[in-house]
């Protein structure tokens, strides 16, 4: 059970090989295949679970898998308005539109960029020594009009499914610098970030020739985006919060959420959408999908439960924001792990994520930097906890496969080393490149808004609107 | 005793409050109001530029003993201004206050403020 997105690309290449083989007498195929390396064979077995592709002339669409993947694609997009509501409810009244627009702008901007460049840069064959991918046939998705992937879904579905991940990732960063950035600067920043930070990391971790995908016998485990989505955005969020500085008046003035009702609805939409995010990342509709969905549900509940209990002990009251944060912490932590852990692992990861994220937010308050909506505190910390701690809960069959591939033994500690390498590289790359991008955008178009604009609020100063009609009598 | 009512721009509220607290004026009532002075505010609605005739403002009500009137008024004026002053920065009204009663203790007059 390597990360399915990766497996998918690998299987695509395999399919080509298989097609070539078909020229030879079909009876000899089995024998021919034995000449392939053992790992490749195992992979083929894993990919072609149904065994249907062997004799078939063409890879055909499987309507069940395709419908689930279409559903998942829609579910992941639903997370973006969910995030807009989650973040939008947490800021002050004067910034509600500006904050929700950060998520919607990602939907719009990355929605254009991804089919144009993003998909080619992420899932094309590696260029520049594997730094990014590129394949001109993916430019504007021109070459995939007829492609059915070996997972029996049209490649359009895969490209769009991956596109939703590319959309939500930069939108997550916005939580760190909420209430104080220029809309134009933000738009340019996320466009550059998506190309220069997201696509390379996505390529390393999920493309079949990505170096993190091929680290260790079964690769660095990142089922649905622990490193690619959550650590990359979380670390960037921290760098951005530190670089741009605190909001005026933070932390002396209280900055209350304007609408926790909306935040809760947003958290609910995120939870629902996450089933597409994780279970869809199996790029299948089978046992793997069921496993991913089950552990996703369990981890989210475990995270929220743990957060609630901590708050009950610390303050005697369980807050709604605490429950929402716990849900997110659990979901973030299970994201990399959804393909390899069992329900016990999901409970543990959810609880661990809630504890560490809670501590991280307490530490943030102590240190005084202004990660306004805790983008790093939840996504960065939760992602790191998930990507590392999952090692201790991997199902035995996965470890046995890894041991076989490694030629005898493969220990938890060795896999932890692989995980730590992937996490470390993601942190280093995302933080350094993001800092450069932030600097460039700040010095050219400007990212931090003026004090007057900040005080009158993003809604008015950036968009010429008001979030709520209530304050205007006319 | 005087009742000071100030109508200011919403984006100056934090500045004014911080300065009032520095000057030891900590008892204050704040409300969102809309109103209309000489200022025109342009909003955009689906591409059309609209000048709404009522503009969001913040209203401060502060009851003070006479010796605090000047410091309160000066603080508000200093902090509510945009730069050297713009149309729309607001107004201050001062009215005599006949009586002030603390509900909890029934105390009356200056010591109840």
C-alpha cells in the first residue's frame, strides 16, 4: 500500500510495458513477467487486483471506480468553501469577506493554473534532475483527451482530483496571515507558491519517479498529502506569520471570532470533504478505499474527543472552537497515514495530533508570534505528527511487504528514518523557497497592507464590500 | 458630570480605546451605528458603484466627572483623526448629566461614575 497516487503513475508506465508484451504470444506473458524484477511484479499484482487487465485489449473505464473518483473530486472541492467558512468565522467582522475570498481566490487562480502548468509540473516525467516534472503533452491537458489510466479511470478524473489538492493547499496558508494581507499580493504569492513549492514537492512524493516516492523499499508514506499538503502549507504559514509580523494590536487587544456558527459549519464540511480527500486518494473503489474512509472517520473523532477532554480539564468548559480544531487536527494527522494504519492507529494518531496541536498553540501564545488562525499550529504540527507517528502503527502486512522488498528485514526505525527524511526535506524546501517568495512579493506588489487599511478591514479596503448587511440600515 | 458622545470611524476604534485606557478612562459603552455626515462612501455592487447614504460608524458613550472632560475629549480627537484630519472623522457631543446611579449599590452622583 504505497501512496496510491504514486502507485497510479507507476502503473501507467507498467501498462505501456504490458502493451508491448502483448505482441508476444499471450501464453508466454506469465513467463516473460518472471524476468521482471521481483518488486515490479509485486507492484503489478497490487495494481491489477482484479486481474482484468491481463488479457484485455484496452484498459477500459470501470464505472464504479470512476463514479467514486468523480464523487471524491467534488467532495475535495467542497472542502474549499468549507475552509472559507471555517476561517471566515474566526476573524473579526470587518475581515470576513477578505478571509473567505482567500479560499475562493485559490479556487479561481489555481483552478486556472493547474490544468495549464500545475499538472504537467507535478506528474510529468522528472526534469532538472528530478526537481519537477514536465511533459508538454500535459500542457493544458492536451494529451490526455483519450487516456484511460490503468486504474480504470479517465486521466481527466485523476488530473481534476489532484487539482483540488493543489487548490486547497495554498488556501490553508492564508490562515497564518489572515486580516493583514493585500489581495493582489496574496493572489500573486499563491500562484508562484503553487508552481515553485507545491508542484515540486508533489512531484517528489507522488510521481512514480519522484525521489521521496522511491526512498526505502516502499517509499516515504504519504497517502493523501501529509507532507505535500499539510506540512508544506503549515511551514509556509509559520514563515509567513513571522515574516509579515503580527496584526496591529496583537496580542494585547482581543480579536474575537465574528461567527463561530459559520466556523462549525465549515469544520463539518471539511470533515465530510475529507472522505473524498483520503478515501479518494486510494484511486480505487475497493478495500483500500474502505480502510482509508474508516480510519479517517475514527481519527477525526478521536482528535476532537481528545481536544474536548483537554479543555474540560484545563478550563472546565469544552469550547466549540476546540472541538472544531480537534476535528481538523485528527484529520490532518490521518491524512498521510490513511493507507497504512488500522483503527487503533487512527485513534492514537487522532489523540496525539490533538495533544501536540494543543501544545503548539499554547507555545505560540507564549512566544507571541501571530499565526492568526493557527495554520501552522494545526496543519504544520498535525502533519508532522501524522507523518512521523504513523510509522509505529503500520499494519503488519505492509511491513512484511517492505521487508520482502528490502531483501529480508525492514524495521519500524528504518521506515521512521525514511519518513523523517521526507518531512525534513519538505520543511527545508518549503520554508526557504517561501521566504524568498514572500520577500519578492512584499518588495514588488506589496503583501502587508497599511495600518489604515488593516484597521478599516479587508472587506472594505480590499474588496469595497461589507460581509454583513446588518450594520448598514439601507 | 457630563455625558460625552463621540461618533467616530470604525477603523479608529482600537486606537481611541487604547489611548483612553492609557489615560485611565476605562468605563465606556460602544455601539455600531450608521449615519450620515458630509462623507460619501463608495461601495461596489456587481460592477456598479453606489454611494450609500448611510455609513457605518462607531458611537462611544462615556460618562465622566467634570475634571475628566478635557482629557477625554483631547484623547478622542487626537486618536480618531486620520492623519491631519479628513471629512468623516466624526463628531463629539457633550451633554450635561443630571444623575448617575450604580444599580448594584444605589450610589448616586460622581462617585457612581
